[in-house]
């Protein structure tokens, strides 16, 4: 049966808390997949530490090391193909995925965004900037959106959303912590849908 498992690559830039949540879910739910690669644009990050603890391969790939964007994109495609990657999961990856990668894995790349898309998405809308904007807009709820990745920031088809309240007196940091808990719950559910062909 192991041969039927889908091979997953996780792209991270930071501590990898969503990566950890996904990793646990794959094991605890017995999902038909295995995480085989953690890729990052940073040579040192918490996600790499966790991946190595689990015996997973890590790969540092930074556009700065290539003369052109096309060369970088080609190297990423080649690295993923060499490892037989079926699906890519973005978990705090702070770079735009090259169009060549999106084209090579159509509808097979998932991302999580810390707001209820289509609101508060797009270039520059990441991390604490999102929660600051949500509060400034007077929203009464926020949450997390898992979506398929296409060539435009945060524009791919929505797979699943989870909602949390925005409470009076919330700071961006307090709201961020509440949304992060939501992310850890909804992302594994979205991965399960993707693996079942329901995304």
C-alpha cells in the first residue's frame, strides 16, 4: 500500500507551525501521503529543524543564488521532479512560487492565507499586515483560507475556510494567535480533501 501514497513537499520560510500541524495530521489520520521534502528560501529556519528531527530531506533554494529567475524556476521544477513530488503545500513560504512550478503542478499546490479571501489578499498582504488591515476595516470576523495556487497572489480556487471572531480590543497580535489556531485546524482538513480528489 505504501506505493500508493502521494509524495508531498512542504515549502516554508519560518518556524513551520502549519508544517507541524500538517505532518501530525498525515500520521494521526492515516492519510494516503507522506511528507518527503521541506524546501525553504532560507538556509536556517525552524521548519528545517523540525524536518530534520523527523528524518525528512531539506532543501535550501534561494533565487539569489541564480543569475536569472528562469534558472531558479527551472532548478525548482527539476528538484521537485527528481523527488517525484505529487503535491506542494505552502506553509509560511514568503516567496511567490514561480509560474513554471505552478504550470507543472496545476491544481496540486495548496496555500493557507490568514484571512477570509477574497478579502485581505494580494501582494503585501501577509503576516501581521493582514490582521492589522482586518482590524482597521472594522471586520467582526476573520479566519483562514486554504486555496489552490495559480499565477496570481491569493486568487486560486478556495478549498476550505475556517472563521474566528474579531473581538473588541483585539490587537493584530492577539487576532493573529486566534487565526493561527484556526489555520492549524483547517489546513489538514483541506489536505484531506485534496488527497481525496475533492478540492
